[in-house]
C-alpha cells in the first residue's frame, strides 16, 4: 500500500453498504483482517484480500488506513484492547498486575498469527495508551517511586510480550510440526540414559509434563516476587 492522506474520522463512514451488506468501518476492517490472518497468515494482510473479504473496492480501505503498516498497528492495538475487556483495577497491585499480564498473554496466544506480526510493535493507539496508563497507575498507587515504576513497567510488559511471541510462534506452526516438537520430549529426552544425562533422567516425568504448556504463569510469579522485594516499605506494612 502506498502512503495516502487519512480522511478525518467524521468523514470516514461509507454511505453505501458493501457487496456483503455491511457498512464499512475501521472496526469491521480490523476484525476481518484478524480473521484472514488467522486463516492464511501474514500474506493475507493485503488490500486485495481484505477488499475481497469485505465485498468492497480495495481503494476504499485507504479512507481508514494509509498503508498496511497502519492496519498492522491497529491489529496490534486490538489484541491489547481484547486483553483489557472486562478487566478492572481492584487496588491490590500484585493481583492487578498478575491479572493483566495473564490477559495480555492469553490475548496474543488466542491470535497466534497476528501475534507474530504485532507483538513487537508499539502502536500509540487508544488501547495501548490505556494499558500503559493503567499499569503505571497500579505501580504508582502501589507505593513504587516513579523511576522504579517505569523500570518495572518496562520489564513486566516485555516479559509478557516475549512469552506471548514465543508461544504464538509455536501455536502458529502447522499441526504436524507442533506434534513433532511435542514428541521430541518422549522420543529423545525420555530415552536418555541416567548414566549420561542423570538430571534429565531423574526429572523426566516432571519435565515432559511441564514443557507441554507455557512457562509464562510461573515466570510471572517469579517477577512479581522480585517486584515485591523491591517495593519500599510503607507505613502500616
């Protein structure tokens, strides 16, 4: 997509329905793009495919997004927004961080193909700015000085997104490749001798079971424990 001038928000709505009977909107485009990426991977993120899926002239998409990168940022922001749906701060900083971390991770894992494209991007869009504001607010209200709150925020978000990207990459593999990777634990590690690999042999049943799922929930608990140790003591603590 070439660079185009974005039409102001109040002039964007298409007056006529698309061939599929829907009124074109930014949200409809984003939802359709997510569905196409989930089905066909990154190559689906094109004006031609989106136009065909929407039943609209591809050029109409330029009224909403100036290029495919702008659309990609909107997809990334949508994943962040979905993570926040139904979430509210409770005032318990540790519980609140745990909840939003798990939600972010789950949102990306539920959309692995889009996560591969978007987990490393900074959108600057409303869902992301709301999340940044909320997480910093949790930390500052929890008694962390601003400089420390910022550093914890940075590590916290990077951890969540790094695990999300890794897990999404695994989930985006063809099913045969996923099964082959899982089989390695039994086909290779399960057969290693205690004479040559005593630690693997001793822990194998636990190791094989644990490696079947994401390491993020436990890593998050480790981070929260470290953050707790860094928190300055407050009156009444």
